[in-house]
C-alpha cells in the first residue's frame, strides 16, 4: 500500500516522498474550492493543503533531527493524505531518548503557532465564523495557527504509535520489559481507536455532527493497524534477539574445552 510514491527531494540526507494518493487529496481540495468560490477558492484550498503539509514535514523533521542526536537515523519521510510518516532505522532504547524524540514533533507545531501569532491577528469570535476556505493571506495564517495547534495537541493523545503513545510506551518501558511496554501501549491504543471509530461513525446519533465523520474514522482505523504492525515488529525483533542470545549462550557453553579431557599424567 505504501509502495506507490513519488520522490520529491532530500533534506539533509532524508528523502521526502509523496504517496500517490496525496494527488487525490490535492485534486479534491481544488475541486471543493472551485465549486464553492471558483478560482480564488481553488487557489486558497490548494495553498492551505500545501502549507499544512509543509508543517507536517517540519513536524517529522523535528522527530528526525532529535533522533539523530540519539544515533537513530531517518531514511525517508512519506507524506500520506492523512499525515506524515518518518521511517527510522531503529527506535531509541533509552526511554528518555524516546520521550524527547516523540515530543520533538509536537514541539515544532507549538513553535510554528508561536511564530505565526507574532503576525497573525484573530478577530473576535473567529472560530464561530471561520470560513471553510481561506481567501486571503490573513485567513490562511489563521487556519494554519488552528491546524498546528490541533496537530500538536492531537499527536500528544496517548494512542500508540502516535507521539503521545510513544511517550506512554517509553514511560512503561522504564518499569517493564520493552515488549510488555509496547504490548500495553498498543492494546490501550486499539481500545481507544475502536471507541473513536464508533464515536466518529455514530456522530449524527450522538449529535456531534450532521453526518458520520468518515475521515476521522479512517484515520483511527489506520492508527489501529499501525499500532498492531509496530507491536508485531517489536515482538519479532525481541524474539530474534532472544533466540540469538540463547543460541550464543549455548554455543559458549558447548564450545568450552572439556576440562577433564586431558589425561592426568
Ligand atoms: Zn509526530
């Protein structure tokens, strides 16, 4: 599923790639903008998507550069319509390093919010009257402040493998084995993801929205499977490590020269 991607450019050795389905998102944003406000609407929507995904890249670079400090490299950042994914060569085993690496992403969003707020001004009751499509630079800035705030906070929700979930796993790993910590964080994430999917689909009945929230439901389904995949990967590497440790110990024992082999003279 993640194979069909377009290579964009490299940032300090990290390949930035765009998943093919991202083009569908751009096409949808153009169409939605055009049908509401014609040319300016299409332009505003495309500018918003591009600016928003630039912030996602910066968020992922936050993780990547923090990881490099702890000897974990990033080979690729892949942009999907639902967000970004950084591919790491390893996961830091020191809980503090994993916490700092996980927090570096949302920290970038909060820095962007802080920088934008030095120039962007909000009229009173903006949230109630915010237009869906930004038609001015000021409106684009306001949308970006809101989007970065939501992105930073949403990623801190302790649902593994989102950033908050990684912080939770690292905290658990300081008390339990790495595998048990991952299992506990992933299990909690799956329960919360299923609840969130149910709430998103039952949004009209719960009077949260006039229609079912399909996009958040898909996002939580993705988080559910991403958590399960990462847990399986951790389990496989831990089992392999245990197998080799066991094998190596056995070899050491059996390869010892037999003590009583020398005939006493
Ligand atoms: Zn992140």
